[in-house]
C-alpha cells in the first residue's frame, strides 16, 4: 500500500470539487474504485477487483449495519473488549471497515482519538465526525502509515484474508509498544445445542477431514462455506486458531472470549432472545451474498442450484432454528513494551459465554408446530374427500 494510492473518501466529494493539490494518480484511483462489477444482479468492488467474493451493494450495506448492532449487543453495547484507555487512545485503525459504522461510532465515543477505516470498497458515508476518515486500501499490500496506532480493530474478515500471519505481522509492526489488536470473528459451521447428532466437528479443517453433511440446512451452509473457502485459501475456522498465530507474531496478554449467537429466540434470557432475533435476520439477509460468489465460482454450482439450496436454509430459519448457534470469538492481544519479560504460560486466556435453551419456549413452539401439522393434514384429508366426490354431486 502506498499512501498516494489512497482515496480519502472522508474529505473528497468525488467530483468537480477536487482541489488542485489532488494528484492525478489519486484522481484516477478515485474514479476507478467506483467502476463496480455486476454479476447475478449483485454489485462487487472494483479496487483489487475479484479479490473479495461478497457484494458491496445496498442490501449488503444494510446487512453489515444490522450485523454491527448484533456485535455490539454481544458485548453488552461495547465496540471492543480490549482493555485500552478510553480517555487516552489516540490513533485507531479499523481494517476492512465496510460501511465504516464501527469506526464512526468509535470516533464519536472517543473524541480525542483519530480513527482511520480502510476498505476495498468506497461504501462509507461522506458526513463524518471530524476525527474519522476512510481510505480505499488493500490490506494485503504493504502498510505504510505515517504514525503507529494505539489500537487496531478488524471484524468479520474471515472471507477477506488468506494470509493471517502476514496481517498479524503488519498489525504488530504498526502498533505502538503497549498497543492492542482486537479481532472479532465468526467460526463456521454453526452448531446445535439441543440435538448434538446434527453437529459436525468444529476443530478440524474441511480439507483435512471432510465430514458428512449435517441434516440441518444451516449447519450445511457453514459446511459448504468452509469447503469452498478452503479450496481458495480462506479459513472459516481461523477464529479458533488465533492464539498460536498471535503468539508467533509476538503478541502478549492474548485473550479470547467465546460468544455464542443463537439463531432465533430459542435461548434463555432477554439478551439472548434479542441477540437470536438479530443473528437470524443477519443470517437470512446475508445468505445470498455469502454464497453466490463462492458456490458458483468455487464449487461450480449454478445460480439455480444456489437458490434451491438457500430456500431450504431460509425455511429452517423461519421455522425457528431450534438449538442452532453460531460461534463468534473476540480476541485481543497486546504488543509488548521494549524489554518486557514475556511469561509463556500467561500469554493466552479464554472465557466461555454460556448458552441455555429456553425449555418453555421450545415446548410451546413444538406444540404449535404439531397443531399446525395436524391442521394441514385435516385440510389435505378434506381436499381429497372433495376430489373423490362424483362431479355431478356438487
Ligand atoms: C464482512 S465485511 C466486514 C466489514 C466491517 N469490518 C464490519 O464488521 O462491519 C468485510 C469487509 O472487508 C473488506 N475487505 C475484503 N478484503 C479486503 C482487503 N484485502 N483489504 C481491505 N478490505 C478488505 C470488504 O470490502 C468488506 O467491506
């Protein structure tokens, strides 16, 4: 990444207002990043074209903003869990910022900080807090920033990065000593709490050990995603492996909190019910975006095959996804101070957030489903009885 190649979306209105001091290179990048590519009715990024297989259009932007609130709800409203100094944090980087919503809200909550969000897509708003800006940048390129950061954040990037060790190295190098990196990431496939026979292993990679398909369509979605990802070097299970990767990059005070997003309101507790509603909506809204590129280009499915499969997943979501949950792991880690003694046994800590089924809710739901099935059978019986009548008897 070269700073001249940046498109500073925060201070640029993309048209005739570009001042004389804007270089030709910047202007050419400015217009070319809007040369979006369209496929199957969805819009994709232009800068480093073809790299990221998920769309950047309005439905995806809306979904990302909904997902942002789901992440905030997960951490009881917090934008991060790293123990940074709220009043002292100065320089902050959000890599793969998407719509920029995390960076904007961080800037609003930390008015003394200067917050920079980077992304392949110029999909951030132009009206910004004065301490927030955005750059079009490919995080796979070499990072050349003028100042080191106190805090680097990257969220939901498992479909973006193939070379996590390089991303972690660049983050380490661009942090001040004592600065923190936070990663908030999904881990595929989802799991089932109430019926373990639906589950497939969370740990091994799909390439090493292909598992039979789960009978549950939502878990199948995660399995197909993992398989397709692994064929092109994306690891949708990397969220479990950040510990050793962060250690190898030189980080200390590494901490993981394992959250669980129930899909639907089947889990116990008001927070979990709300989280479940948001997570199910996020899953449904993002289904086509998540698979269209991957399944057609990598698994060789036709558009029709994708849509038929997705309708089975949507049906499962609408039927309540009983017991199905999504692992979501928040990691933070610190760049050590110069000369700091590192104690290997203290470098990784973990916390597990529990999830319990709401048995009353599940019992009521099962009763309603049984009654509905019986009612449907009654209608079918009546229909066949009417069909069996001789036509002149009507
Ligand atoms: C799932 S979205 C997450 C957006 C944001 N972090 C959030 O949580 O709302 C992934 C984002 O990463 C961006 N991205 C993908 N590959 C990238 C790369 N190599 N460099 C920078 N951004 C990238 C995509 O354009 C997309 O906006």
